[in-house]
C-alpha cells in the first residue's frame, strides 16, 4: 500500500489522501502538482526518477 505523505517535499503544500494534485516517484517522494510540473519538470530531485500523478485514496465514511 502506498504511503500517502501529507505534504509536498519542496514547498510543504498540504496533500490530502484524496488529493488529485499529488505527484510521486517510484520511491514515493511526494510533490504537489505545481512543483512537480513547473519547477521539477516531472523529474524527482532525490532519485532522478519520473514523477507521476499519485492515485487518490477514498476516505472511509465510517
């Protein structure tokens, strides 16, 4: 199961599990859409891997 990190590693923007604005690499480094696409050009600064849109996680309504 993916670790749903709650913040962008670059700008500290909040990223909820259901967010459509989170990007990750294969090591689960996590960035917001703006940092991933505009600043990092979809390349992880930590490992050099590709940043892709993180799947969202539906919250339980229990």
